[in-house]
C-alpha cells in the first residue's frame, strides 16, 4: 500500500509522505501484517521555536509533519527516535546543524 502511495505522490511531483490511512486504527492488524509504531504528529497549527542562530523559527505543521515511524515492524527503534533519547540521556543541550 505504502509503495503504491509513494509512487503516486512522486508521479504527481508531491513530497512523499504517509497519508495517515491507519492513524485512528484501533483493531487487530490483519494476519501477516506486522505494523510499525508511528508518532501521531500534529496535522495543523504552527510549530514555533527559538533557534540560537536564526532567532524565532515558524513552520506550518501540515507543510513539514507526518506520522513518522519510530519503531520498525520487527520492533527495533529507528534512528530519529533513538538519537533523541540518546541526546537526552547524555544531557545534550545544544545541537548545531548546517543548512
């Protein structure tokens, strides 16, 4: 399903992103389907934070967010989840990035 969704989005020159088709799913996954764990990210509103270099930064949630995966179907965590936990445990207070 997701490969087909991605192909359609790419053909339409859209940014590939999860469309939330199982966002509210509460049942039991069909036999043979091993689900992933996703963050239930905001779908609207504004994300605002103070950047130490750029000052106040604002994004529309719908432009940059989707329900990204934090645990694969085999239960292993993804990098974008574990790196945040690692930073918190190590007491990281500042992150420097390049544009």
